[in-house]
């Protein structure tokens, strides 16, 4: 990461965002109107099932709102940290629409589906088995399926803009985060109803526990499902069995995370039995994310090798942007040579990233004949596809 020219301020390096992809408003798409109808019907379905809970829970349930807001901010910051090359800049509309699906459609359908599947488990295996295993069986089946439908719908609406596994991770995590925040609010109402003596204290306690366990909750599970869905959609150079295999693998990882999250805790020390499933979920997510991050670095390494980037910096000078460790070293060197603050150095780094990634035309409404989703047009007119 080379230093700027003398007198050049770091914040002035912000670049144009590049050509935008599809708009969120797509009136010519029947799928868009299906999405709109679904997000309208979701809250209605929820209210038909839980209006009484919301009404009688009263103000006590609202005590959890600040902690729920903290949960949203914390997971949002984690999600941004997992996106080192700022792919989210071009995914604002799909991420927002995904979160809306999770908060509305998932909430209404999941309550209905969980209720019916739980009854089926009880009828098949008895009350004793259902008490321990019903949640671990029903939730992964219906909740992950409903979230996956939302990811697929939004991914189809914004297919030209989704070209890398990271895009699937961000979209899937957004759907899951919307579901997670809605579920936190639902837990607050249920806790307020079941704790007539000290409702506020119990609601706050549950909200804190939900915050602690949020690290491997819905957003992380759906993030992996999103990777599989987007890869299956965009890798048109591979056969359908290969694409379906990738989807099945990542969906199975999300499903497994959910089973572990809701399964009965094993016997043993309380601390270990409580957090062992969360640790296992973290390992699963970390392994999958390591692959996604590797694809991002391969994509960025190919991008900075392009001649068009020479106006921003040399390939050697831009390679520190590839890893977190080298970025910190480059920022420290930049601050020593310029006297900038940490905030200014970070702004300069983000400016470089934005200018470089803006040169990648894949998924940003490329001109006709550009090779389709997942491709980039080079200055000589040739097309590079799937550099990850």
C-alpha cells in the first residue's frame, strides 16, 4: 500500500462507486411482486398466530429492545469485518431485501411450520423424546428451508450483481440476521408472558443470553447456505451436478450448525456442555469461511495484476491489501511517513480498495456481450471469468 503524493489527504481517495447493478425496484419481474406479496403476508401470518402474545406481553417485552439493538450492531460489525474487500458496497439493496425477508416472511412461516412439525414429532416419537429433540429436528428443517427460499429469491432478482462466494455469504447472513432479530423480539414477548413475577428482569436476562449465543445463530447458518445458493447460480461454466453438489455441501453445513445449536446438551461440566455446541458451530463456520476468504484473495490478486490498476498503484505496492496483517503493517508505515492519524490511514486504505474494486466490471451492468455474470471485460476486449 503505497503512500499518497505529498499534500494528498487520505479521505480524498474515495472513488466513484462504479456502475450500479440492478435496482431494488423491478416492476417487470414477476418474482419481484412475489417477493413483495410474501413480505406483506408474513407479518399477517405472524399476527394471526401471536397477536395475543404481543398484546399481553405488554411493555415488559420492550425492555429487551436496547440489547436487541446491540445484537444487531455487533453482528453487523462482525459481518463487515468478514468482508475485507468491501463487496457489500454493491450489495446494499439485496442485503436489505434479504433482511426484510428474514424479519417478515421467515417469522410468520417458521412459527406455523414449527408448530405443525413439533406435533408430528410428538405423535411419532412420544412426548419424552419430543421435549428433548423436537427443536433440533424441526427448526433445521423448516427454518433453514424458509431462509434458503428467501436467499434464492433475492439472489435471482440480483443475479447479475452476485458473482463471488462472498456475495452469497453476505446475502445469506443478511437474511439470517433479519430472522435472528425478529426471533429475539419474539423470545422477549414469550419470556414476559411466562414470567409474571419479574418479567423485566427475565426478559433482560434472556436478551443477554441471546446476545452471547448470537455468534453462531441464524446469520452464520444462513451465510453458509447463501454461499451454496449463489455459487450454484453463478458458476455457469460448471455442470449442474457440480453446482448442486456445492449447494448441498454448504446447505448441509448450515443444517448441521442448526442441529448442534438446538440439540440437547451433553452431560458433563455445565460450562462445557453449554458452550461445546457453539464451539463446534464456530469450527464449521470458520472452515467454510476460510474457503470463501481464499476465493476473495484470489479474485483480488487477479484484479491488481490487471494493467488498468497501474494508475492506482503497482501490483507490488497493492499486495499488502491482501491480508489483515499486512494491512496493519502498511497502515503503520503510512502513518509514520505522513503523520496521519489512524482514522486517516484507514480512510486512505478504504479509498484504495474502492478505487481498485470499482475497476472490476463483473456484476455491475456490463455492456452486452461481456460474457455474462461472473465475467470481467479487459481493456483489450477479452473476457476473464471466475477468477476465484
